[in-house]
C-alpha cells in the first residue's frame, strides 16, 4: 500500500470546492495576482502574462536570462502571491536527487523504513539556477513535472495539486552551467527571457526598490483553493475544431523545417492547447481564437526546437523560426466559438 505524504497548506478538499467561477471572476483574481507580481518585477507585463498563462495551463515555467535581471524575484513573487505551500531548491553541482525528492530512513524503534519528503512536496517549487546541477540531479524532476508524483525505493507518492515548478537558469555560455537535456526542457510548458528594463522602468525600480526589498511587503492575494477553481474554469474554455487543426498544423510544420534537427513534440501540442485556453481566459473570453495561439506560441514552442549546426552557424534562432511559421501557416477564419 502506497503511503500518503501529508502536506501543510491551504489546498481545498472536495467539500471546499464551489461552483466553477465565471470568466469575470477568473479575470479579477488573475489581475490581482498580476498586480501583486508587478510590484516586484517593474516594467515587464508581458513576462508576467506568460507566467500567469503557464500557471493557468497547469504547466511549468522556465526563466532563462543573464544574472541580475529579476528571474528569482519573479519566481518568488508569483509564489508569494498565492497562499499555498512553497519550497525553494538552490541547485548546485553537489546537489543529489534525494535532496529534491526525499529519502527513506530506517527507524530502529519501528524497525521499518520511513519516508522523509523532500522539498518537491509543495504546491509551488522555486528552482534557482537549475542548470548548475548535474544532469542526474536535474532528471529528478522529470517524473514530478510530468506525472505529479515521486517514486522512491519502489514506492510512489502523489503530489498535491496545484503543482508548479518555476525554474531559473543562466545561459549555457555562463561559467559552471550544464545544458538542460531535451527531455527536461520539453516538460517546461513555457520559457521566457526577462531582458533588461528600459530606462523608465529602471528609474522606477531605483526609486521604489532602492530603500527596501518589495518581496518583504508582498502578501498573498489568492489561495490554493482559488487557484484550483481557476484551473477548472480554464479547462472548460471552448476550443473549436478549426483552432485544433491550426495548432496541429503549426506544430507539424516545425518537424518539417530543414533548419531543425528536432521539431516540437506531441507533448508540445497538448501544452500549446492548454496555454491557448489559459490565454483566452486571461483575456476574458470563454473560447479560443487564433490570436490566443499566436500570443503564446513562441514561449511554448521555441525552447523545444533543436537547430542544426548549419542553422546555428548562420545565426538562426528558434524564436525567429516560430515567428516565421506564424506568418506562413494559414489562420482559420470564421466563428471560432462555434468551431
């Protein structure tokens, strides 16, 4: 019999679940979370949008950029905006898989092994500098991210929903980094780069943040039960047959590009659909339109594509290739809500 790992937190039970919230209620809750996060990450509304879409799509977020642009601050701000269990994992070269998943320890009094849960047993996992750990340790998250469970010593332990991994990484050109394996990258629903702020945003950041840390004053504006309700509402967003075919045409096209050694996987098709539903709900609609797919296609698809050596030598990028496909693939016309 598989033991159940008990977690503290505010995740709701079946008795706590109310009727599915309306799109207006969903939009109001998400706007509160967005405003809370933007108190910390100034001048980056598009980055915050992708992070919220990822959460609503029940996915995982990869933040990749140079040091000092706010990757960890964004991850911590999103985690603190929701009153739920949060764990932070600082990835280092000597980190072991058991440091993430947990370990079974022999209890002499009971003469049996007891499982001690690792930091992965939380609603939101903040993984800082994930590509500074060895590939073996990175792979400890594969089962967690795909199946919402952990297997240790032949025993499987479920992870409580909602479950989201927000990982940061530095570019692979930086010293002391390991490239994430393709299988690991494919499990991240979206990847986003924060980039440097413009002069106006950086001036506002200096004025507001130079004297204190905004994370200290951040308070939750939603809880795990509310997030669960949001996820249920997003699952009910209508996706027409035309939009489904459009998504499949877009993903299939990546597998036919001569510049790519590896195109997008079938998993990316499912995650692009979920992200499009989330984008529609974020925009206050109960149905998906082509604009929703296009708004999230680059964050969902680009990091999964592997360029050929010739394409890299020609300085092509996966982002440019996805952007070109968005202009080439015919956009479905007509009433998307009716399909």
